[in-house]
C-alpha cells in the first residue's frame, strides 16, 4: 500500500487480459479507481486523477476564501 496526498492506494489483479491491474485509492468515503497494463501504470493513472481532484478543491477554496 502507498500513501499519496492523503489517499491510500492499493493495487490488485484485475483478471482482464488488456488491463491486468487495478489501483484503488481511498480517502474517507472517496474512492478513485483506474485500470492499467502494469501496476505502475494503474498507480500513475490514480495519482493523476487525485491531482486533478485535489487541485480543483484547492482552487475552489482559494476563490471562496
């Protein structure tokens, strides 16, 4: 398991030929999932999504605060 920006990322086998791995990131009740052709690719996709989510939240907070 890996921690990234407050999310806990876990990689599992996906049992699909094209995308054999799945990364799931959880933080509270939030969950981000991505499939990948390798463990690293799945994690990279999840991290990219987390970055978008966190950046949007931070931008929104800056505009409101």
